[in-house]
């Protein structure tokens, strides 16, 4: 680095570390505190380092000002906080280098050193052309010496004066060979005379290949040849420095690649004649490409900042990747708030041509979504098609995925085996940062536009004041509210439209907000004064306006609260009326008759609701009769009207409220006083009608209607209370009569302290238990009537009853005459919940149980003892028949037959007992065909000579139990035993009678028929006596089974001979039986 290089460092708080780092690059470092200080040093500065701490401007404006004053001086920016967006803006403003302070002083020094070297390289090349050798080979001040002798192109002709010629030539040859520049010497015919290694590296030709070749054919493309020939001719004229200097042109290398090269061409003189041209050449393809890209990117930055929509921004960004970065694979995705995905909004033409439908990218682990979520750009050196969540038909290499803040994602990739250069990656970052800034600005613009729209369209007034209380802006609603134009208010103090009290109140609120030192909202009331002097009550919501923490004023929303104030007053009045109506409700609770209720209703309507004329009509048959009227009404209002007449009748019939603003326009209105114009008619829940009228049209409002209905709801409650009390008195009287006259013993008791305390008993209790009511009341009941061994059972019954259960149980209780059996029914006062009160009903079953016991004893004797005795008699008769003579055998046979009949009677008795033991509810359904089949099979086994016929439909079911088969057998057996034919004929038929849901099973025989007396006994038409009874128990068993099944038994004569016995039992639905069977089979 040259010792006279001067650096200017702009930083008011320059640190020793930074200054020392810069001095490692250049010993001359001038520190200034402002950008203005830089201006004074620009004339001698080689580089400017600018920080973000300068007080007189920001970094972007500082770069613009420095570049405007000195286009060539390199500028390096060293900001406190760096970002891609800032980098893009700085490059667009003309900065040459950008190093955030977080990267360190060493990187800053390296960047400055690099810029200075590039600048010095250009300067050195320019300086090289300022010295030309004279004709004898010595250096001259106006040109440059040739590097070859006239005789031998490979022998240098210049030697320094202070050393041997061979050393100088060697050093010069070495310098040419090692020069980073391509150095070419041309003959006047534009043919190559000398060609150094750098030229070989640049253009691909060796010195041997190039020697003697014409420059135009060798290096110049067709498009550049004309301009190059013109330039060459000017060089050959050799008329001064104007013909030398750096020139940039397009060249072609050996492999056909097009290069952008900078040429420094200078003529070689000999005795004043141009004998050749020496060219210094350097490849500036990358620099030109970057410069062009930067220049285009600067223009793109301006376009992005001017873009008005996100679609326009997307189009500009993708166009820049395709034409500025020269990358054909790029995609731009924006985040969709509704779907919470990244949606493709733009892509390059090559991407669209090589892909199908590109799906939205949702949350996941793919590289695109992960990069967007992390918020940091990612460079993929080995990107592949498998890394993208969609199909693409071409390969690609290096890729850059760059988030655009919360807006979306920009991805750029190199196609094929190509790779993104570092400069291109940097340009992608700059483009992404600029795009993010543009999207942020577009979002802010949208929000600002929305805010402006809201402010202008909002129904409330909006304003902004400066620190002195002067209007900065107002919306149209405020100008409409005050009557002033916008120009008349802006620039004027707020006191123009506010009362003094309101101004002072606003000042206090703002001072409170300032003291709070945080963003808050203050709400207070003001009085707005219009241009006409009208005063409008308003409410203000205000907050402070700040910029960079400094207070600039306040802003607020003004809302007209005139309607609210009016509504508040009306609400207070409405609330007061409701409270007074509740007081009326308390008074209605004290009324003891409908007349009192009606009169209080009229009085409350006048005093509370301020109705002038009121009437309460009570329904009485087909008429509405006046129950109460305003005292000021004349006699016409005391007449009754039919329930189908007038507005009152319509209100009573429909039970709806009617409010008519003009009675004269209502056809249903009855002719009456012409002075009344409006009416409010309210039904009283089927009891009657309330009406109020006024002489004014439209005198009643919705509020009047609501309050009247509220009053009448209280009236309805009071009327229902009277009705309920009357019903309660009636029920109480009925219960008292039942309690006093029921034949069963009844006790009313309550639970207290674990004891059952007697409250009252009926006369039957006194008679049955033998205790006076006076001796039981308020005493524990159990100590009088519960035996000691029954106390636990009695306590359990009490507990169940106290839980709201109805308890029925057989108990033993103690009476004044001793222990007796009772059926107790404990009924709680309140069902299915906790109840402290209980009614106990005691039915004396002592005699019934004793009778049942005697029957059981007699039945056991009949079934067991008589059967055993008959078996003994039957056995003895059999032995006797074998021992006597033939003439006496008939007596033994008679004994055997009679014994068999009595044994059969005992069996029938047991069958009857089993039927009686069954519960009354049927267990069915029963398949009738199966029951008949079992009964007939049993009959045929006992009576093989019987002739049976049947007509039985399939799948016929009856709601009964298994006793049906026993009953059918008894009917069949009775038909055979009493048949006088040697081969009895019996027919069985089944018929469903759908009219009453019964199933009829008929058994017809051809016997002598049943005696009328026995038929009447079985059908209950006669009483059983010692002289009148049936001959057996078989048909009695049938009668019991049928009765227990809910059916009936009938007897009819069979034509021409015999009896038809029919049993009718409830029929069961076959579909229901199938459904029940399926459920049982599946376990449902």
C-alpha cells in the first residue's frame, strides 16, 4: 500500500481499535465527526469510511451526498446494526463496501485494502503509459519504451543505466512474464509481435499460436471490428496522449467465449514514427457483469419502492432474477394467512416450463418451509430435485433460499452443473432484502390507506392535535358535526369547537398520559360547540402521538353521545317504573279477591305508567264484564260486551297484545266515544283484558306496551295465586274428608331427631289401635305400636320413606288389644326426594292371614293325607277283587274306580294350587300350536280311541304362560270322559279376532252336552253352594288359567250334538315375538 494513501473515517465517537485497524492499511487516517467534515477532505481522500453514528444525516443520504461530490472515491459503510435491506439501500446509494460492525475491524480493514488495491491497479496502469522510450531505447517522459529489439523479438532493448544490461533485460522479461496483465505488442499491420503468459491464460492461445496472427481475426468479434479498426488507425497516427488510455471492448477467446476486456493501448515510436503498439489487457467480464447487475439492481430497487401492490412487487422480483441475475430458475412464494401455507405467486418462465402444478407448501420438514420458519437465508451447495416438494424436469445446482420476513420466500437456483457465484449470491440477498423492504412498505401503505379509509368513513369524528393543541388534521365527520370546513379547523386551536371546561379537561388527560410514560388511552366527556353555537355532548378516546420517543401531540376519536344521554335518562325513568311495578307486585300478593286485584291494576297503570284512562274486563261466559275502571269515566264504559266484539274481544280471543295509533282506522273497533283515538289492549292470560285509551293519535309507544305487559304479568301471577289457593283449600277439604273417613288406619308423621313423631291420626286409627289421638300427637309413634323385635324393620321403612320412596310391607304392630298383622303403605309427602313428612296407611290383614293358614292346612290334608289313604284303599280293593267270588268282584271294582277318581281330584287340586301361586302377569308369548300339540299328544296317549281334527294357523302366539297346555288338556279330557260314544270326535280350531286383539281357541265335541247348571256355575252366573257345585276341578282349573291370562271362558252348544268350549286370551304380535327372539339370541 502506498504510504501517501489517505483514509477519511467519519465517526464522532471513533474508537482507538478502529483507527488502529485502518492505520494498518494506511498510515494517513483523518478522523472527522460528520459527513460535512468528509466533504472538506474529499479532494485529497483515497477512501471514505462512514459509520451510522454521524449526527447530521443517515447512512443512505450520506452515501448519496458523497457520491454526488466525488463519483470516484471508494466509500465503505461500517454500520452499528446491519441488515440485507440496509445493504441494498446503501449499494443503490453508491456505496462500494458494506461491513457491519459485528463482523469486526479486521474485515473492515481487509475490505478497505481490497478497494484501495483495485483503485491503485487502475492508477498504476494509467501511470505506466506516461513514460515512453525515445528512439535509442531510453525512457522518455512522453511515451513507453519497446520491450523488444528491432532485430530479435525476444530480446529486450532497454537496460537501466546503473547496472549490466543483461540483468535489466532479465528483470524486464521476468516482469512481463509475471505481469497479471496480458501484455501484447503489435506490428503496425496489427499482427502479434509479442505475447506474454497472461495473454495465453486470458485468450487461450500460446505465444507460438498467436505470433504473426492478425488481431482482428484473432480476438475481435464481428460486432466490434469496425470500432476497433477506427481506434487502431488513431493509434497509428500517434498524435499524443489522447490516442492512449483504457478502452473496453468485447473479445473472443480461443474456445469461442465472449469476454469483456479493458485495453490500455500505447504507440511505440522510433525516430518519431510509430513502429508498433503495446497493449495492456485485463478481463473485466465479471466486474462488468456485476456492475451491470448492480446498476440494474439499483433501478430495480427504485421500481420496487415505487410498486403499489404485492403482485407488482412479485413481478419485478422474478423479472430481476431472470434478466439481471441471469438465472432462469427462481420462484417467489407468499404466505397465505387463511391456509397457513406458502403459495407460489410468481416464477421464471423456465421454472414454469419444467414443472407441473406446484402445490402449496405447508408446515413440515422440507427445506423451503424450514427456512421460512427459521427466518435465515440458506445456501445449498448441492441442491437436488429431491429437496423440493414438487416435480421438476431439469437438474439444478447451487441454490439460495431467502425468507422475505413474514411475507414469504424467494428461491433462486443455478440450472444444470452451473453454480451461483459469490457475487450473485450477494445480489440475491440484496434483492431479497430490497423486496422485503418493498413488501413492508406496501403493507404499511395498505394499512395507512385502510386507516385513512376508516378515518374518513368511520361514523365518529377523528382529529389530531400538535403539542400546543392546534388541529393537525380532522376528518369529514368532525367538520359535519361542527359546521366548519376542514381548512377552517386545521391550524386552529381546539378551543374553537370546545368549551373552556372541555379544553381544560383534555389538558389534564393528556398530562396524565404523559406522566404515565406508556401507551395508554384516556376516555372523558366534552362539550362540542358548533358554528351555530349549539352544544353537543360527546365522548373522547384520546392517546399520545410520538415519533422516535418524542411527544408530538395527541389524537382522538370524538363520539356524539346525545342519543346515549337521552337513552340514559329514559333508562333511569324506565328502571324507576319497573321498580315501582315490582312494588305493585308485592301489593298484589296481599289482595284477597279479583276485584281488589283489578282495582289495584287500574290504580298502578295511572300512577306508575301514567295512563289516563284504564279499564279491566273480566271474562264471564260469552261476555267481558267491567271489573274495574278509571273513576273519571262515564257510565257507557260500564256496559258489558261480547267476547267476539271490538278490540277487547279480539284481544281476549287471540291472547295477543294490540296497540293501535288511530282507533278510527281499525275495523274491529266498536263504535264508542269519538274523543279517544289510540288504544293499548293487553290480554290477562284467559282471565280478561286490560285496556288504556288516549285522546291523542299514537299516544302509546313500545315502551308503554312492554311496561303494561310487565304489570299484567304481575296481575296474572296474582290471579293464578288466588286460583291456586282456592284449589288448595278444596283439595285440603277433600283430603281432610278422606283422612277422617277412610276405613284404614292412617297416621301423619314427621322425622325429628331420628324419631317418627306423630302429627295426627284418623278415627279409624284410634278405633283399630285403641289409642286416642291426643295421647299420640307430638309423641314418638314407634314406642306405642312397634314391638321390640320389629324396631329395626320399622326404622328401615322410615329411612326409605324419608328418601322419597313408597314402601309397602307386611308388618306386625301392637294395638291396645294385642299384636295384629297389617299391610303397611308408607307414602312420603314429597316423592322422589328427601321428605321429612310421611303418611302411614295400615290395613288389618290378621283375619285374612288366619283364613289363608287354615286353607293351607286343609289343602295339605286333602292333597297328602287323602291321597295316601286312597292309595291304601285302592291297593286293598285290588287284593279284595282277587279274593272274592266273581259275583262280588263288582263291589271291589267300584271301590277301585272311586279311589282313582279321588286321587285324580287330589292331582287337580295340586294343579289349581300351582296356577294360583303364579303371579297375575303373563310370562308369554306362547306358541299356540305347540301348546295344542302337547295337549293332544297327552290325550291320545291316554285315550287312543279318540278322533281328533284341528285347524291351527302357523306362527300364532298368545300372551299367557305354560298353564295354557294344562288348561287345553283339561278341556279335551273332559270332552272324552263325558262323551257317551265309544269313539269320541273332537275338533280344535284357532281364530284371531282382530277387532279386540283376542285369540279364540275352540274345542268342539260330539258328546251329550254340558248341563246348564254346571255351565252357569263356571261362567259365574250362579253361586256355589252345598247343593250346587260342579262335578270336578278340571274346568275350574281352565277358568282360573283363562282369567289369570286376562281372557274369558265361554260354552256353546254344538250342532247337532255336543258342546263348544272357547277360551279367549290376548294375542301376541308375531313380528314382536321375532324381534324379541332375535334380541335374546344376540344378547342385546
